[in-house]
């Protein structure tokens, strides 16, 4: 009887299944990405190492699909800035380095809305008395012909504006009209003011 029990016990031990094999995990792909803040429209395009164009829409994350080799250099730059519905300038922080053994996800893209001066041209000016206003304030006295700019005032792209004639020189009438072309890239919403003698 003792021999039979020992034999049955030995048979049971041999039928146990081996433990399951542990599958090795694949390392995360070495990609480059980060976050975007301040973006309000479309037109932003980023590049990785001078290529690999990546259009970025409104959101808070981006990631280049390109996989880099361990130890290789990376540089993220802005190829095109947002233009619609407003113009913005975007800057890159922590945008370059050498990729180690983990994906890069700490690059920061910060976008701010461009601002512009407001001005125009005047002619028929022969003395004092002409005063213009921008948005109901910001008085500007015009005393000579030529270009003028409301000093110290910059409006974000897409802002509403209104230029009006506050006072007119004695003995003259002044008229103002909008002009579509600015005289430099930093000034928008140009107006032309023409003064002439009253008849």
C-alpha cells in the first residue's frame, strides 16, 4: 500500500503545468512632441530637423510621427505662424537636444497675437487745430502734412478700431477716408485725412 501511494504522488507532480513565459515589453518609440498654448486659429506648422512638416490646430498637445534613433539630435522649429482668423507669432522653448532612451514630450510652443500701430496720412495742413481720436480717446494733434501714427498705442490683430476727427482747424474743412494699403508692415488700418479751405 505504501508503494502505491508513493507512486500516485509522483504521477501527480509530473502533471503540473510550467509557469507561463513572460513576454518582453517593447520600448516606447523615440518620438518628439510637447504642448501648445495661446493658439487661437489655423496656419501653425512645425518642423522637426528642418523637415517632417506638422500642421498644428487648436489644442494642447502635438507629437511628430517620425521615430528617431537613440542618441540622435532633434530640433523643433516654427515653419509657418498662424494667420487665420488673426496673425500670431509662436516661439519654441526646450526645442532641441539629443534624444536618450525615452520619448521627448516637454517642448513648449507659445503663441501670442501680433499687435500693430495705427496711423495714416494727412495733407492740406498749414497750422494747428486738427486733432484726431482713436477709439474715442488717444488724442493726436496733426500739425504737418505726411505720415502720422498714434504714438504709444498698439492694437491686437483683429481688433475693432475707429479713427475720428475731434477738432478741425479754423477756416478749414477736413475729410477722412479709409485707405487699404498700409505704408509699412507694422502699421494697419491706415486713414487719409485731407483738409481744405472753406468756401
